[in-house]
């Protein structure tokens, strides 16, 4: 009864030619027999995936590695004095070494040292893989955000979330596949951070202003304010009857059928989405575990969305660049980490409790790190640093309790096993079941991929 | 099992047949070509062939170099290339470094596989690709002779007959008028228009309908939207640091497009004006706004190279279906576009600039208010210009006086990771980071060009610090290229700092001699002149270009000057925005830029110089451009009859918008990797006919619309589905889902609310303004997810084609958003509906307004049942709202 050609199917499913690149996966999909007209229908990756969902905790502005996950005792020794090497050139002028105002303590069986400002998070250190040798290309926010999110610093390219959703679809047809939460407005470069670019628009991140707590303000058009659900159902039944007569007069057309189905989907989506963001349905114990603050709420939404099969969730620290502490770093970092710490710890705990931990890949990090030397003239903050910084992964397929790579003795530059942002992407795609060189999309005469012509899977991160 | 899934399985079965080749080629593309391109071709490519070896084609590799063949296919261990990369024997490649073990394995595997290489000629020899259909000249084929048949139908029928498929019958009149009105105006016909057309017995009725629709301004509005997709139109710049984010006058370009289409401006002239209206004879002052085609793109945070890349992309992919941007970093992988040609185009746009104060769109108002405004503006411009002049003078002065410091800083910077791409902040009085980068680039050029005076510098600066004392005397002893430099190094310097100081002294001495010379002519002593040119030559690192735009900001790295500059430039911008609209033009720069190839796209790694000229593949007898930037010459070359692409691409575009799919189904890629045309002869015939008809788009529409092929029914037919499931051969029309704009406009139109004013500034979408969606403000920075949901393309790059997805958020918006509800309310208030005496009459009038037809008995029954007993007002509202959601409303048969 379907009369779509293969090309039409590919095109109208919103995947265009690019889906051909995923050709192998179609062959495996025989048990479903009917190719779904929904471009977000779940798809199989290249090989068996360790992780099915990604949660990216984005510390925008750039958290300092030497104050969080990369302790450097040498800075105590040189505090207030110039380093024995020339300071690498960063965005602004920097001066003498600046020791971390925070103390570090060993945690877990692995005995990995973590700063006091992430003490609660550190309880999970045996499940975390800390990459201490991250590096990026430039010390400016805009290109670094784009590199971290889209794998390219300047040119318009799709975001990681869009690629992941394009490759895997979503397991919940009633919710968007890629959700972005940022309280109070946009981070720097705004929606470019979660764009779909040349991938079909359906893979773009759906932005939620999590400062809002009311679900109607959170998700556009999610509720009809004019009609009761019963009245709407009646209306949609009438619509269906008209559409069916229209379809019968035209024999068959899969496009027409697909559109009939979207109204049924949309109707269900209303209650599903409302439900996903209704955290009053959680027990009091759970809510207390996460803490009654913004990030607690964001991460509770996150867990509820993962439970419902949403593929990729990005959670930002806040509008603008909260972690960009050029001055007053001690006070600011303590506050920012304080806002996150309990929520992250609760979130990881909750994922384990609900059995979602092993299928969820959690990434924590910023667009770059900060200099181990103080910024002039205030001398109580740090400049941007793309030469070396830390981030961590936890969950599906990640080797817990490990440290990958190292920076130099001051934490300025990645020197041991350096991991470029492209390598991080390649590794994360690997955990999602993709060969990063084969997840491609044909556009403007070229097969594009998230890692462009770069990237290596970092084996040390894999369980 | 549904047929569609079956079709997909068939598609998959065909893959393995070509698999053996394909796998090898894929492996080559993925794992080998990048290594060859990045690691080997610098020394063994088209430009340089060390040891007479080229590694850029299979033939060249097999031929080998001075050591004979370097590869024996299938025998890695016997291949010199494999031995060399293992670096175990005498020959070690690449020089001075070693490939990663992964790369070594890949090359070895590739040799073992027998050197699979996708297209023998694709890297090196463009000439052989001229045989590609789209690059060969357009010749007008004769239409197949069929008595009295429309030429389009003759071509289409010929193929159908070959496939033994019969065309579909003509659609009924109601369907036809809806289809054609939607195609040309983006709204449905009024019930009266449908009645008139249906009742007309005149054999000319259809043709008259076409003429009437093409004569209305609504035609230009509908088709302007298609063109704006290609022109990546938006009302702002995207993310920018400091400058004004909006384009306050982008709409003047939109107006230009609407007017040009409505006046049926010949397409070749339309193209020429959009690329060089400032230089072609202008019809009226407003046609300068045509240049918005180049200037409404994204601003890429002020990165000149990306901005130019975007312009190259919009003219090449947008107008010619050619993906020239692929050649930014290396020769195009598939199409015959060498990277030299990319930089030939780059030079044209680099020689053009956007003035800070663009010309007025309309004629200057002759009133006191404007005079006052004008004077104010001039004052602000002067403050800015004074500031820039003064800062620029200081900058150049400092760069000259402190050339020794800059030389040393440039040397030191080599030890740092490259910082050329950063934005750096510095303090007043510091050496300027942007200038250090210029000195670094200058030194790199002298090394490449082997400039005599600098040979010694490079020999010394290549030394490690520890070897300096030991190794420098011999180098100095042997050096004799520039007499003055030799003399300055009679004693041995202790380190590079001293070397820099001596060079600095030499340069300043040359400057002094020249300044003291009365004539200020170039110095006769060529050794002295070489040193003088360091500060006064055309490539002098000290002489940074003076600009009056945001680009100048990078030359002011200290915060205080930046703040002052920003303040001054903002004042001009703010003032401008208070005044009358202006055209977003591009002017030729006073000093043209002579482009060099940027190796691998990197502006600081410059290769050979190339002329500003057109693409060789499209103009084999090309000559370098001579008039200013060359933009007008470029425009004429693009819009030339000789260009094999321009006419083909536009007739394909027009065809696509009338059939839902082009004769070439990749409208943005006519290159080797694009889809070949389904009807190559028809495409060429249309393109020739189009040019013969004076490049008239309206005549082209009429030609297509009068064909029986266009007028067919869109019903599927089982007999044809087997033979041609994709309807490639057009045995029926294609049913099409409305894009966002016609859906939006149709709802406003049916509810009697659509404003029909043509042109003008943009309004904010979704705020209840009843204008066509065409006039909605397009925000490039925060592109509304609702638009993305409805497949309105993101204006970050040229979009020759939209995708057509069907997803739930579209439904959600229609079901719950206020827009449709409002349309329903208003439609119920239309006089003939509000006053209808019976429910049946009311429904009849509603259905006529929305679908130009009466309800069927079944529909009538269901509607009456739905209305039932409850609150009639609410029920009618729900009903009409529901009808707006139907497939019938959202599709064109």
C-alpha cells in the first residue's frame, strides 16, 4: 500500500543522501520490515554500542583544570613567581604562577585526586575517566565553543547532538531527540551550539529555558489553551476522517499517510512531554537527593528524559559564560562548582540506581581550561587556556577510575597522550557504535563528518 | 510487506555488485588520499616534483621518479614507497619526520590492494573531465518530431514510449487552477477565479490564466522566496563580536529581487547586477541593491577569508551548481577545479569591500531634515576617519621604528605554538600582535622567495640556541648575497636578538638614505633598495592596510583604543540607521589584491601567485581580468551564453519548483558527483530556448506550464509503479507538500486577512502581522526552531533545495498555536459564512473558500455529526480549525 520510492523515502525522512552512508544499518533493520517515515525513528549504528544516550554537562566559560581535576603542587612552589618557562600566548596578558586556592584529596579505590569544590562528584571517581590532556585550537570562546560542539571552529557545521540524532534517531517518538537546557538565556554563540546546519532541521537541538518551571513555557505549543483534551481528540478524529476520505480518493501516498500519523503523534506528545517535565512525580527522597536548586532540577529533567529515550541532552551552566573567571576565581569557581556538585553526584547515583548508567555517556567539561598563571593586572583569576585542560567521561563503555594523559608540571600544556577535541568526539562516537570516519552526510559535493579529516579513538578511555 | 520497504531492499541488493571496486575506492578516499595530500604532495605534486616524482595520480605513481617506479601494485614489500615510509633503509620519507603507524599501515594495505584509485584523472588532469555532460557546451537538440506536439511533451513522450509507459490524463480544471496558482502565487485561487476558469469554454482560458498570474505582483513575491533560499537571505549577520548585528536594509535586496522578477528582467542581467551592479550600467539607482546577493551572507565573526568563501559559494553553487568551495584547501577531489582557480575568485572578492556608509537606496531627499542628518553623519564619519588615520600613522611609524624588535618578536613567536588565528589583547605601547604576525608572514615569504638579504637570517634563525655560537661563523663567512648584510656581520653576533638588531639597523639606514634623497625615487644601489623595500615595498609588513571598518579592530589590540574605535564606529552605524534606507553594496577597493594560493587554505602559508580570472573548466580561453577587482568581468562570464552551467542550472531550478523535482535531482551539484539529468536533451533544449527567448523567466514558466506533462493528474498508477516507481520519467505530476510560506500565506488568504502590500522592511514573524511570510525577519543568529521544523532552510549557506520532512512538531504548532485558531475565527466571520442560514450552507461556503469545492456527502454527514448539540460556536471553530489541518489544505495535487 505504500508507494514511496526509495529516494523519496530517504529524502522525506529528512535524511537525504546522507542516509545512504548509513546503508549497512538498513540491512540490519529487517525485523521492523516497515521503514518508518519518521526521520527520528531509531536506527542501528555501525556496530554494537556501549552507550545509547549522551548527557553533556557544559561548563561554559572554561573551568580551570588546576582547580578541579588536575592538581599541580608545583604551582604552590612557584606561587607569585614567574614560571621557569615562557608563558604560552593566550588571549590576554598573564603573569606569575598562581596556586590553586582549593585543596585536593584522593578519592575512591583509584585514589584519584579531585578538588574540594567537587567533593560530592568525586565520590564517583572510580566510575569516571578523567582526561587531563585535552587540547583545542585557540584561546577564544567563540571558536572553541563551536569546536567542542560542532567539531569546527568557524564554519557552519552540524553539532554533535545533531550528528548523534541523525545517526541513531531517537527512542521516543513523542519527544525531540536532542534537547538543550540552558537556564536564563543562551550561551555565547547561542543556537549555533546545537544547530543542525546542513543536516535536516529535525536534528537540531530543542532549546529549553530551564529557568522556567512551567512546562507550557518550557516547550512551545505543548498544550492547547483553547480546548480540553477531550474536545481536541474529537477534533482530531474529525480531521482523520476527512484525511482518510482524501487519501482514499488518491489511492495511496505515503506522504499523506505520514502526515496523518503526525497528528496522532503530536496528540500523544502533549501528555508525554508534560509528564517528562513534571518532577513533582518524583519521590520526596529523590528530589531531596538532587537538591532544590536549578542544576538539581535540570539534572532531574535529564534523568526523566533519558528514561523516556531522548538521545542527546546538553545541560549548560547558564547564559553567557559563567565559568569565565578572569578575576575573583576563588569565589566564583567555588560558587559555580557548589551549584553543580550535589546535583551531579545525585544524578550519577540515580543513573546507577535506575540502571541507566551503563547505557548513558556523561561528559563534563568546558570549551577549554584556564592558565596556571594569573591574569594581569588583577592577579586573582586565570586566562583562557586551550593548550591543556581537563574533562571527564562516565557511564556507558567508559573505563572508570582512570586518568588519561597529563599536562606539564604546571598544567599549562598537554604533554602526555594529548587528546584533541576531535579525538574526544571520535571516541564518544565509538561508544555510540559509530566509526567516526563513516558517519557521513553528503552536502555541497562532499561527504562531511563530525571529525572532518581528523580524530582518533582513544583506547585508554574505553572499558 | 509494504512496497516501499521492498523498494529499499532492491536498492540494497544492487550495492554488492559494485562492491569490490567501491570498497577499494572508499578505502582510498578515507585512508589514503588524505595522507598523500597532506604528507606527500607538498614535494611530489603538481607544483613541485622532488626527484621528478609525482604522487597525485595513479599513472604518475606507476611511472615513478628518478629512482624508477616506486610502487609495484600488490607487492608492498617490493615497493620503494613502502620501504621509504618505514624508514628502515637509506631512503626515509617524509623527510625529517615519520608517518604514524596507522598511516604506514594504510599505505601498505593500499599497495597490497593493487592501488585502487576512484577516478584516474580526478586529481591532476582537469582537461579530461570536460567530457562531463554539464561542462560541455549547450547545443540545442531538435525536439522529437510529433505532429503539433508541445516540444516538452515530445521529449517526455519519447522516453515514456521507450519505457512503454503511457502518460496520465489532464487534471480537472479545479485541480489545475489550484496547482498553477499555488505554483505561481503561493496561495490558493479565490472561489470566483475557480468558477470563472471552470466555466470558461474558451480554448485560450488556460493560457490567459497563466498570463494573468504571471502579470500579478504575487508572482514576484512567490518566486523571490525561492531565489532568497539560494541567496542565503537573512536580516542579520549571525554572531559578531562588537558590531551592529542587524542588516537594517537587507530588505532592499529582497525588494530588488521581487521587482526584477515581476519586471521579467532578463536572467543574465539579473545575475550581472547581483554581482556587479556598481559597474554595469544601472537601470535606476535602486538596482544597486542587487549587490545584497553578495552582502547579505553571514559575517563569520569578521573573518575575511570565510566571508569571501561564502561569496564564492553563493555564486558558484547557487548560480552554477558547482561546488567550488571544495577547492579552498586542495584541488577539488572530483570536479576539475584546481585550488588556483579558487584563489583567482578569492582575489576578486578580496579586491572588493563594503563601505561603512553605503549609498542611499532612493534618491537623496531634498529637505532640511535630511540636510541636517547628512551634516551630522559627516561629522561622525570625520571623527572616525581622523581616529583611523592617526592610529594608522602611529601603527606604521611604530612598526618602522621598532623593526628590530618586531623581527626578534617574529623570531621568538616561532617557538610558540602558532597564534595567528587568535584574537589577542595587549597593552598600549606593546608590540602589536597583529603586526608580529605580519612580520612572521613576511619572513616566511622571504624564505620561500630566497630573498638575498634574508638568506643569512634564515640560516641563523634555523640554528638551535646551543649550536648558535659554534655554527654561526661558518654560515656568516659563506654568506655573500647582499653586500650590506655581509658588511654588518663582520663580527659574530652572540644570539638572534643581536642578529635582529643588526638587521633593524640596516633597514633603518636604508630608510634614512632614501628619506634624505631629494627625489624619493627607488635607490640605485640594489642591495640598499632591497632593505628599503622592507618598509616601503608593496608587501611591507610595516604598512598594514588602512581600513574604516570592523576589520581594523584587529590592528588595535589594546583595550582603550579598541573601546574608542568601537565607540566611533558605532556612532556612525547608529546615525546611519536613523536615516533613509541604503543599498548593501560592494565597491572595488582602490588597491587591488593579487591573490596567492593559500596552501591547505591557510592564509599564512602562501603559495604561487594567480591572476584574478574565471574558472578554466567553464572558460577554456579565459584571460586574466583587467578592470579593477574583475567583478564585472566575472559577472559577465557567469551570465555568458558560453557558460555551460548557468542556463542549465536555472531552467532546472524552475522545472524543480513546478514538478517537485529537477531534471537534475541535485540542483546544487552539477559536477561529476551530482546526478545526471533524467532527460538530458530536454534540459539542453530548455536551456537553449530560454537563452533564445532573451533569458526571460516568464516565458520559461509559460513554456513549462503549457505542456501536457505539467497538466497531468498526480494520481499513482499501479502499472507505472513497477516500471518507474520514482516517477523519474514523469508519467504523472508529483503531489507536493506546501512549504512553510505558502501554508502560512494560504491560511491568511483564506481567512481574508492577507495584506497584499508588496515589499518593504521585515516584520517579526508570529506576532500577528498578516503579511506574507516572505517579509518575515530572518534571524541568522537565532534561527527560529519553528521555521527549521517546517524545513525553511538555515541561511548560513546557499540553499538550492529544501528538504521536505513531515514531523510531529509541525502538527503541534498547527494544533495548538494561536495562528491557525485565529485564521479559523476570522474565516467564520466572513460575511457569506457568518450569515449562512443553515449548517449545510455554512459548510458549503467554508469548503468553497478553503478548497474551491463542495463537501462530499460523507464529509457533510461527519461534519454535522461533529457539530452535534453542544456549544455551536465552539464546535464550528473546532471544525474549521480542523479543516485547516487537513492534508487537502497542506498538499497540492
